[in-house]
C-alpha cells in the first residue's frame, strides 16, 4: 500500500485531460504540491522505553516488533482524505510508537494482557483502509501506542463443505480469501471498494458491506462465529447458524472497531463460486424514478446480485471520465447497474425477469457495455482520488442509510448541507445497497482545496452529519464510526445506549487500552 495514498503506486490513475479542464473551469481548482518525501515526515520520538519494547519482543518475537520510521509511518492513520492530506503534508504526529505482528491467538491475548498492565494503547491494524479515523488512537494518558498488525495471521484454518463454512484468520485480505476459496469452488462474495487491501477482521470490526450485497448479503450476515481476544479474557462465539440462547454476542463484537477486543478467527458462511457473471446498464429519467424501480425489485423481486443507481451528477461525471463517448448512456438521466451471478441458468432466468420488469418502471436497457465497464473499474476510484488531491481538489465520500420513505428527504438534506458549507462543490450520489425496507446513499464530494483543506472538509462533514440526523438516517451504513462519527453515533443511540457501550468496554477492557477514542469517548 502506498504510504501517502491508495494502493499500488504502479496503478496510479492519471486524470483525463478533459476532467482536469472541467475541474478548473467549474470549481476553480489549482494544482497542489506533491506529497513530501517519506524521509521528511515528522514523527514523535518513540515513547516506549527499551524494557517495554523488549517485553513486547518476548511475546511476539524480536523480528515482529518494529519501531523504525518507515514502519511507523505506514501504520499512521487510515485512508480518508483528511488522513492523506495530513500525511502528504508530512504530519506523522499520530504514528504508533511500535508495530507488533502477532502470529496466533495466544500471542494476541498475551500482548493485550501485557499492554493493559503497562498502560499501552493498542490499535488493531488490518489493511489500513479505514476512512473514518478508526486507526487513530488517543495516546493521552497512556505510556505509548502500539499498532497490532494482524497480517501474519493470514491462513484458511478449516473448511466445512457440508455446512458451507470456512474458518479464516483475521489478517487474510479479501482478495487472498477469494483465491483460497476458489480452489474449493467457493466464494465469500464480498467485494467492497477496499477489496484489494482490506482484511476479513476489518470487515467484521466495521460491519462492511460489499458491492454484491443484494445477492450475498453484508459481511455481518456471513459471520457465523468468531474468537475474540480481550484484556478480560477470550470470547468464543457462534455455536449454530441461529440461536435463541439469549442475546447474540456476535452482534456486540461486529462493528465494535477494536474497542472491545481483537478478532483472532472468523467462521464465515461461503457460497458456491458462480459459473457466470454478467453486468448490464439501465437508464432512468431521474434519480427518483430509478430509486422507485430499485425499491420495486427489493420488495417484490426479482433481485439481481448487484444493484446500484447513480444520480444525474454522478452519471454525468462518469461519462466525462470515460473513454467512451456517445451512445444511449450519454443521453442524461441516471445510470443503474444490475449484475447477475450464479449458474448459466440462474443468470439467464433472473436477467430475463428483471428485463421484463424494469421497462414498465421507466428503465431503458443499455446492454452490457456500461455494466462491464463499471465492473472493470469498480476498485479504481480511490486511485482517482489520489490524482484529484494532487490536482488541488478535495475529494471525499460519506455514506448513510434510511428507510425508503425517508430517503428522498435525506438525499436533499445532505446535499444542501454540503452546498452551504462548500459553496459550489460537485456532489455525486449513488444507491448501492438495497433492502426491502430501505437503502444506502453514498455521496462523493469534489471541491477546490482551501488554504486549510482538512478544516474545510471537517466543517462540511459536521454539517452533513447533522443533516443525516435531522433527516432520520444512520450515521454510517458500512464505513463505521471511528473517531469521525463519535458525536453523531452518541446522538443516534442516546445517553442510555452510550452507557451500555461503555459498560461493555469497561468489563472487557478495564484499562481502556483498546483503540481509545474510537467508537465512544
């Protein structure tokens, strides 16, 4: 992973010339300076004394405790736009004092006990892809901060083909999990935009949702069981697919973002790998008309594996950035993508049924071209964001979800809040996760960088969060709470809800060393 941006530097995306021209003409964007060299990132001295570092080495091994500058920098914060703006400017003030790479549940448990006893804050670190401040622990009141990098815990532990369950370690990257399972003719079917780098443990800790959620479900739907190491002991959860034996403690850990414990293994539901995948495009005259069509499919069927809808602005921007011009998709309106996976017969049957329904709901078929173009580039957006940052544009995302009846008001409220704070930004939105009762909204915002672009975005994000609360949306559908959403999360669950979360944390993590400052204050 590029330390000052996203992904593989060899895959860096150049802005199409006409996009650069539009940014200058419409937003007044001016080129920004390049990221500072790695060697010029400013770091605090390592706060942990040699005897404490030696104690960590006694547990994980000398080669697996690292505190050199580059390793610390590569484990600093996540990949939100504010995170990248800070590191590009050379601000490494949130770097951990050391990075520890455990190799087993037993080592994780021992490290947590050691850190708890020595007042060392611990940040569980998977792929480093958080975009809500989930990897920036508060070191205030602690002897130091350790990043617990789980990349050594990257094995397929067991496979129960009868029950269609796979046991995997938390440091397995999504792409590696798919390769492991493909050898058995299986798939998880979880493909979020962070797919190339995010880990299974991170998916569970943040309640991730993938682009094929209409067909495969969210990641929390896939978690049948887990093992969790905490300073207070070990939790082993999930004895059956469903149970009436009290509250489901799996749901307590899912979404806890490392504040309650460290997931050391996951028991996940798997599916047969699809023999065929097909994606196609549909055009709707308006976002409202397209949303109504998606609601129809979600509530009455048939439901494709992938189902998403871009609003007018996102559709127009996608066309501007595409190498393809003309064609039905260039006629305006909103682009919807429907994807089908399964056996050839399954794909044919569902596709035919969808094609029989959508024209009556205002849909105009565009063929496979737009769908396959989306599928080919669906992991490329973060690379494009890096190019926008270099060009002098702030490009960031935020997401929410609501019941269908609240969705139109939520869409308008968030757009208005962003416009009020940013002037005349480019605001794009899409629906990418649908349910019988509601759907998500995913906003992408592009604006010219101010003199202090971090403060500029923080003001806009705060206004958007308030708008989400007013309109009845949730503060996050799949990015999580982190540090960025703590205040809004507290308002969403109420004073008693916050007290419950604190009580759980106090029992599992009495010294408060697990990801302090994340989820709740």
